[in-house]
């Protein structure tokens, strides 16, 4: 494995998976462009290259700004807490009533 500080070290991959359709399948080897999951490397970082022992030519390191993802979790304190589902159900019922009314009017006009 080639690290971002231009040093190399040997690592052992314990499991290798590829994605076929929407499932993960065990694999023996992958090629460039394959989307895979690698298990067994403890301290790998973004931008480091996993390469064959023979080639050992790392890709140019990429720099990722920290933090790359920022998330805030909190409880729902909106005035509509617990009412979201009812709101959509009410809108759906109103739409059904409007469609029924239009069909009844159309039937009355045609008759």
C-alpha cells in the first residue's frame, strides 16, 4: 500500500468483495474500474493506493478538506411534530374527493 506521505508498506487483504447488481459477492481479484469492498487493512486513509507488490506505483495523492461531511442530529421541535403523516393523508383524501366529484359531474353532464 502506498501512503500519502510517499512511503510504501505491505498489507494483507483478508476479504475482497465486488458488487454485482445490488448484492456483494466474494471475489479473488479486481481490475481497474471495479467497485469493490476491501477488508483487513486497519489504518488506511483517503487518497492512499492499494497496489500489487510488483508495480508499487501509487496514484497521485488527493487532498480532502476536513470535515468532508457535517451532520447535526436533534429532536423534531417543529410546531407540526407528529402531524406530517396526517397532512399528506388529508391532501390525498382531498385529491380523491376532487376526482370523484369530477367523475360525477362528467357522468351527470353526459347523461
